[in-house]
């Protein structure tokens, strides 16, 4: 079984080499690897050339953005299983072998693993837990998704739902997972509670620099979903709650970026849209949370992630 990996990249030289090495060092698995660079000027091309003999195809030229690069890579792919790995993230050792083993079951269409959240130095600061796709959660929170680089899809999924939407620049994974959840039965999705990849968070990531743009894209996708008659009736009723959820997510990202006052304004906006989306103890928790520095919260969450497997095994 061949796995096709696509890395979209643009001016990520400090992290790109680790990304590439994490792919080409994977043992006991048939991998083809595409690196689609958007015309970097920071030394990325020299790094790519260093490993050119281990990369199936690479190019460095202006493109239409990250999702455009992902789609172009996937369209070149010949493997049965596809994934994209951003140029500041990386795979864990032996991850791809475990993925290939999971897909040896012919009924499996999607494999989802966990992810480590790391800082710019590669220190683990949190966890992105493996989870099954839950449509209600994804719609109403603008999230509820696993680590993007730990989600692997079979080619048959692309045959059914197509490629990620190249018009989206921030929430292309969330929107794609929603399409998968609307189409692929849960018994064809395998969840594995192991770290397959590391998600790097640093001050230059789009998640921290494009907060309002991210949530605007969430709202645009929701508008399309709720007006396009693509949702079953029990989900169609969640329109107001889902819109409010984008502002709760916006508040979280603003809090993460150290913008506590903006976060509290976004929470108030969510309550105006749908008072039931934030009320009682939930509202108190969120409001109090914005007064707690995010790194303190993240460290506590990481500790819980380490303790949870120990508690569930006894």
C-alpha cells in the first residue's frame, strides 16, 4: 500500500527540514512525497534541493495559497492513502507504518490518530486528542476536530466527496472533515489513540495571526451548509447555535493570542446571537477562563492528557 504525502510550503525554512526528514525517514512503508512550495525566498528551496533525490516531485513557484498546493499535490498522487503535512509540522517515528497497517482492513476509509502540540523549539506543550468526527460538535464549535496531519483518507473518499476546497485558506480541514462525516459511515473510520504527528504552534502560524479571518471563513462555510439543504433535519435546527459557536471559537483564539478583552467581547456577541449557547456555569467558566493566562491552561491540559490513559487502563 502506498501513502501519498503532500507538503504545502511558503517561507518556512526554520522548520521545513524537520518536516521533510520526518517523511523520508519513515521505515517499512511505501511513500511518495510531494513538496509544493509557493515561491519561498528564505532558503526553503535550498533545503528542498538537499533532499530532492528522496522527494517524488517538488516545485517552487507562486501559487494560489496553501489549499491550492494541497489539491495540486493530491491530484498528482498515485497512492491509495493521502494526507497533507504542513511545512512546520512533522510525523512521529513509525507513524506511517501504523497507518498502513490500519488500512490493511479493506473496510477502513479514514484513519485518525492523535497529535502532539509543540512549540517553535519542538517541546511538547499539549495534545490534540484523537476523536471520531461528530457533526453536531463540528458545526456548533467551529472545531471538534483531530490533528489535521494525523488524519489519513483513502482514495475512495476523494472519489466520493472530491478534494479540499481551494477557495478556503484557513478552515479547509474542518470543512473537509464535515464533508467526510456527512458521507462516510463511522464504522469505516478507524480512531487510533497514538501520536502520529506534531502540530507546531508559534507566533507566525495562521491560527494566531488570522483569527478573525479564520472565523469569517467558518461563518461563510456554515452559511453555505445551512442554505444548501445538505444537512439532515436534526442538524439544520442548529443554525443559530452554530453561528454563535464561531464567536465562542473566536474568543478562544483571541484568548490564546493574549487578547483577553477581545475574547470577552466575542463571548458577549455569541450570547446575543443565541443566549442558550453560553449561559449559567458554562458562561461563568468561559468568562473566568479569559482571566487565566493561556499557557497555564495549556500546561494543565497537557498534564491531563498524560494522566488520562493511565486512569482509563485501571
